[in-house]
């Protein structure tokens, strides 16, 4: 699966993923009101607004970016209707040729972790039929429970050519409370990076593994260290834009071949119409604002890589 993602990155020239993390505060009033007129101010109405918002964003960016990353929690908050909107979003994105990274941060042990893996990137058999419940291409995984929690996911990666991104160094300010703790002379995030490299060795897809890592853009020096620790693992880089990361911070996340990383922006793109540089588009043209923000992000990252 990572080779498919790399192919799309090379086709678009954009190592960028758009985070589809909608909240009602980000969805323009006209989109909400249209959904509420049909479903009322209900969970169903909110979920319909979310899907229609996503659809317009996807229509605006699918030809310039290789992938999207819907954050599952933003859908779960609306209950079963929200999960239905998540499934509809994944299906629509795939129909437009986009790679889908499900940001679910799942991880447990034994049969529970296997069930998570089956739900998101695997298959489940019911009687004589087999289903792909959420059918993402990649899913994010929390490694806190160790190899027991990750192996069910890597088994699916190896058998079905799917992918995962393992949390290594996250972009939030308090991540250091645990991830930066020194153990046997090295920070915890380096030990996790080594495990990612080990887990990925059994899931190679060309020069890179189907097992990747999540490393925040807000920690560029740590990204440089982890790039060396995980030379064959793709890095998913959150924290661009709204969390302060910029193109010049990202060069160390990439290998010399210009590959090895894909950078996420969520609010910076999907809510661009609320940001000063793109307010000229207005709420009515929020999707056009999202496309403009995505193009600016692509240019920023390209320029940084060309000038490193």
C-alpha cells in the first residue's frame, strides 16, 4: 500500500494529506441549515452536514493531493449517524482516487486489537460472506501496549497490503511527559522508533514499509533523529499550519530522494475560509478557499525541499 501512496505523491507532486476533521463550528451555516431542513437539528442532521461539507472539500482538492485523513473521533461524537458519515466519507474519497488514512489511534491486545485491525483495514467474515467494514487504506495505531497490540495490524498489512502509522512522537505540547522520558540513556520516542523499524521489516512494499510512523512537525530536531532511526518507514507529519509547523521545519523528515514523509493539515485547509489570508472567499466558497490553502501548502513544502 505504501507504494501506491508514493505513486500518488509522485503524480501530484504533493507530499500532503488533508485532514478531514470537521466540527460544526467549522461547517458554514448554509451547509448546516440545508442538512437541518431535511433531518432537523438532530444527530442525523449534523452527520449529513458533515458529509456534505467533506464532499465539497474533497471535490475541490482530490486532483492536487494524494490522500486524506479523516479523524474518527470527529465522527464518533455524532454517534451512529456520525459513523455512517465516516463510512460515506471514506467511500467517496476512494471513489475519487484518494488514499484514505483513518486516524483512529487504535491499539489493544489479543483479540481486541485483532478486532480493531479487522474493522479498519482488514476483513470480517459473516457466514459465507466477507466484508471490509470501514475499508481505510491506512490506520493510525497507538503502540503503548507493545508488540501484542501492534502485531494484529502488521499481520493485516502483510496479508492484505494495507498500512499503518504508529504514534512515535506526537505534536501536542504535553507529549513529552511520557514520550521524552529517558530510558536506558535514550528518550522513549527513539525506542518506539526502533520498534517501528523492526515491525516494518516484515511488511516491506518496495523500498519502504507498509508500517510508518507519526512524528509531529512541531519537533523538527526530533524528526531528524527519527528519520535516521527509521530510514525505510514513511513518516506521517501532523502539526503543519494550525499547530505552528511550516515547510522549513519539515525538510529533515524527508529522505534525500524527496520521499519518506507526508504532511498533514486539517483546520488549516478545511477551515481556510475562516483564516485571514482566505477570508475573501467567504463561507459560501469554503471549498475554493480550501483548495487555495492546499496549493499554498504544497508550494511551501516544495520550496523548502528544493532549497534545503
